[in-house]
């Protein structure tokens, strides 16, 4: 008989696992890793309604994407265009960023797989006498190591020509120059920390679903077990 077991700790672990996977995926795809130095408004950036110049804008640069302002040929306004600057893996601006992309992608794939499996832990708690929670926790720990490697290598690529064009000539490995870090980088760091928290918390989820109270309700013949 299939027993659906839901506890506060197992549900919290499941939700955190899903949130971490999405956070890392969104950060990886974002172009807001580096915020470039301000670009002054040109004479083409005049607001027709007020007659004044628009404020300077900050282009952003990601691992493989960027956001910049483009001008319209017939209109005196500019729109921000975001998209990949690299059409393929070899066109990523730095070898360090290529390594970062590989490590982050591996970590994110593991996290997404764990997030998918975590949804089914309410019905299946073990496979081949191995606790799914413990296996998922181990995988999350491995994913966290991949993420750390990617985040450590990322600043080493700040000296590439692409980063220098955004951050000025003072930019170099582990030196931002005129740039600042964007929300995507901080999100990736926060997601990495939460990844290790999930890995540790998976043990608590396993304990909660195999507690004496759960066993007692299983022996009573209940198929839906909800415990606080």
C-alpha cells in the first residue's frame, strides 16, 4: 500500500529544494551579474515631452548575456535590449566564465532533478532500502560544491576584454573596476548557501517521515498521514 506522508519538516525541505533550484536557474540566465559604469545620455536621448535629457543608464553583463540601450532610427528614444552576446559556448567572453557556466549548469541540473524528485517523497520515501531524503541531501551537497567552484572562478574572468569594455581599463581578475555586482550574483550566492542548508535539512525530513508516530499511524492502516 502506498502511504502519503506529509510532515512540516519534509514539506519545508521540498519547498526549499524547489526555491533553490529556481533561484539558481534564474540567476544563471540573467544578464545582471555585472552592472557597468554609467553611460552618459547623448543628444539623441532628449525627452520630447519635457525637453530634458534622460538619466545616464547602466549596461549590464552576465555570463553569456548582456543588456544595453539601443537607439531607434526614426524616434528620439532608446529602449533596453537584453539577450545573449555569445551565439555558442566558445564565444563566451572568458575561459573562466566558460568554466563557471559548466559548473553552474551541472549544479543547477542536479538541483532541478532533486526538486523534481522531492515532490514525490510524500509517496515514496525509499528506493532499494535507501532513503530518498539522504540520497537527495547528498546530491544537494555535491551540487553546492559545483556552485561554489563556479562562483570562485567567475571573478577571475573580470579581466577579459568584454568585462573591460563594461567596467573600464582598471578591471582585472577579482577587481571590478568601475562595475558593481548585480542581483544575479548575490542570488547565486544566496542559492548556494540555501543549497547546503537543504542538504543538512534533508536529514531532518528523513527523521520526520520515519518517526514512531508515523509508524504507529501506518500500523493503524492509515494511507494519508499528516503530522506537524
